[in-house]
């Protein structure tokens, strides 16, 4: 009896736990009725309704842009059923963006992310067919241009952040761009409408490349740039150079207005290019690489070595070959046949024999040679019978 009761209690326990567990992991229903509206050309308002069958204030909401899978981009709106998002076509590389919105019990809640509602936000017009948008700044304004030029366009802008703010028209339009009289210190956002399409962007602050000057001081090269108009003491210059046909090397000079210094190899021609950007103490400004600046000359020591190492051996061997040839050809002139020393000696001995015939026990007995007996026999026999 006790066993049955125990079993029953246990069964009930398990059943209840399962039910409770199921309830806890059951996905909360996603929000419904998602819609969006443009508050201005750069700002979209996405809103929705609370899922049906829930008490008001029972749930909270989270959303995130779909293309961004990192958790950081997840935002909890609390009990608000709307959010506003900044949307710039040139930043997105697109005229649309999808958001996921889902329901949570609390903002710390990481569960229930599977039941999401999705909404794709589109700009009122497709993205305009413009490329290479560049905005060159100086202390009095910003010159924005793009390609292709010669399109009709309307351009308007406002300070970034004032949303929704009053838009200003282009101050000085020209065929492929517009000059804006803005304070470069401010970030702005720009709407470019070409009729068929629209592009929205926050211009990057670019300046024309600063002209690099190179001078020599002892064993060093001094690199300097004209004093910048903006962000005076907060520039980093990247200098890339090759010397003596070696691979390119890049150096960063973080200056507070002074010049850069680097070791100088006087045997080399240097080819420099530099670009610049501001350090994070000032608003972000950058320049592209400027024209190539050269310094020094390639001196010939390496060249002389090459001559020594290649040309001289070639000349030498040619000389040797030639002299060998000459030698073989005119051997008889340059070097007549050297008489055999033993032959000379023998001759001497023979003459000696004639003189000292009486001397007995001569120490040297010449080996008879084919020529010699003839010589000897001819001289004593001067008889007529040889003429027979
Ligand atoms: C966003 O849209 C919703 C629904 O249309 C609206 O209630 C809300 O006021 C809008 N938000 C802003 C900031 O205009
Ligand atoms: C959101 O929560 C606040 C309190 O935190 C409450 O006053 C407000 O009514 C709630 N709004 C909605 C739409 O539930
Ligand atoms: C959401 O809408 C309310 C009005 O319904 C508005 O006061 C609030 O600013 C909106 N929030 C966002 C983030 O747009
Ligand atoms: C800025 O650029 C504009 C146009 O390029 C020029 O007219 C103006 O003089 C420049 N301002 C300064 C301070 O150099
Ligand atoms: C702006 O730049 C374009 C080309 O880059 C040039 O033709 C034009 O004169 C510039 N405008 C001003 C006001 O500097
Ligand atoms: C615009 O058109 C003019 C004349 O039609 C031409 O001279 C100029 O090069 C064109 N500019 C661009 C950027 O296409
Ligand atoms: C110079 O700085 C840039 C940006 O901080 C960095 O990417 C680059 O590697 C640096 N170059 C050198 C040679 O340190």
C-alpha cells in the first residue's frame, strides 16, 4: 500500500514538472501587425502590436537587424511596441533591410528567440546608380562628387543626429557634384535623388593628399607636410617607400606637427608616397596617397660589383681562349720544337769519342739510334764503289 502511494506521488511529481517545464519553454507568440514608416529620408520607424491573448504589459520585445548575427546588435525595447532605426543606403549597400522582432519575458531573457516576426524595410525609391561618392573638406565647406556625372539630381542634407531635422538644399551644384557650405566639424547626412533612385549617406571626411617634402639631415631623411588646416596636432602620416628596388616598406609617423625622421641610405633612390588620417582625438579625416616623391640617386657600387663579378671573368676567359687558339696556330713561330736534351748530350758525347778515341774504358756507351750509324758510316767510307 505504502509503495503504491509512493509511486503515485512520484508519478504526479514527474507529470507536474514536465508540464511546468513545457510551459516555461513554450515560445511566446511573436508580435503581430508589423509595419514601418519613414520619419525622414534617413530614419525608419518600425512598429507592431502585442501578440493576441496576452495581458497588456505581460511581455517585452527585442529586435535585431537580420544581417547582423552578433548578439550585440540585439536591442530590447522594453514594453514599447516600436523602434526607430537609422538607415543609409550607402552604408547598407542596399535599399532594404530586414529586422526580426520577438517577444521575451524580460530583457535578460535569452530564450524564445525562435518565434520571430520579420519585416523588410525598403526605401521609397530604389538605390540610385551612383558610385565613388567622395566629399573633400576644408575649413569652409565640403565638395561632394560622384560618378557618373552629368545626371540631373537634387541634393539635400542636414546635421547627423537631428532626427527628424530640417533639410537644407545643395548650395552650389555643378555637373557631377555639389559644394556644401557646412562646418566640417559636424557630421552630416545627405540625400541624393537622381529621379529614378535615391542614395543616402554620411560623407566620410576626406582631404586632398598633403604634399610630402623630403630633405636630408646628416644620415637621416626628414619628412614633412604642410601644417594641416583642420585638427592641427592630431595627424598620423603613413609613408610607404621603396629604395634600391627593394620591396615596399611602410612607416607610420604620429606627429604633433613636427616632421618625421628616418635613416637614409645614400646609395639609394627613394620613392615615397604618403597618406594621412587623424588620430582619435579629433574628428575622423583622411587623405588618399599623394603623388610619388623621389629623393636621392641609385649609386653604382652594386653595379660595379656586377661588372666585376660577371663581365671581367667573361673577358678573361675570352682572352684565354683566343690566346690558346693563337698559340696553336703559330706554335712553330712562337715556340720552335725544343731539342731533346738527351740528343744534345749524345751529340756531345760522340764528338768527345772522336777526340778521345784512345781513352779506354769509356764510361758512357751510347745506345745506337737509327740516324746515328748512318752519320758515322758515311764519313769514313769515301770510296768510289758507293757510286755504283
Ligand atoms: C512610429 O509608428 C507608430 C505606429 O504608426 C506610432 O505610433 C509612433 O508614434 C511612431 N513613432 C514615432 C517616433 O513617430
Ligand atoms: C510600459 O511600462 C511602464 C512602466 O514601466 C508603464 O507605465 C507603461 O504603461 C507601459 N506601457 C505599455 C504600452 O505597456
Ligand atoms: C514609440 O511610439 C511612441 C508613441 O506611441 C513614441 O512616444 C516613442 O517615441 C516611440 N519610440 C520609438 C523608439 O520610436
Ligand atoms: C575651401 O575650398 C573652397 C573650394 O574648393 C575654396 O573656395 C575655399 O577657399 C577653401 N577654403 C579654404 C580656407 O581654403
Ligand atoms: C569640387 O570638385 C570638383 C571636382 O572634384 C571641381 O570640379 C569643383 O570645382 C570643386 N568645387 C569647388 C567649389 O571647389
Ligand atoms: C559632362 O558633359 C560635358 C559636356 O556635355 C562634358 O564636357 C563633361 O566631360 C561631362 N562630365 C562628366 C563628368 O561626364
Ligand atoms: C599604420 O597604422 C595603420 C592603422 O592604424 C595600421 O593598419 C598599419 O598596420 C600601421 N602600419 C605600420 C607600419 O605600423
